[in-house]
């Protein structure tokens, strides 16, 4: 099975690399996009270019918020 790398960073300058199987990464993206999709679409402080970050990801990508 193919693995992918997820990088995360912290305010203290640390970076962690997470080696994830492809299916696990897909699940992680889906779950998190389902959580933040409404925030991205409706928060007036989100930049226009970031509003559609989760389009096409997750089970609810065609839902209207």
C-alpha cells in the first residue's frame, strides 16, 4: 500500500512529519473538512481563496450551508 506524508507545524517552529497510509490520509481529510466546511464558507474573516479548500472532499461536499 502506498503511504503519504502529512506535515504539521507549530508556533514554536517545530515541524512533524506523519507517514500515513493512503486510506488513513483520505479519512483524515474527509473528517476534518466535514468539521470546518461551514466555518470556511460562512466566516467573514476567511480569505476568499480559502473558502473552497474543502470542495470535493468528504461525503457532504455538495451540501449547501
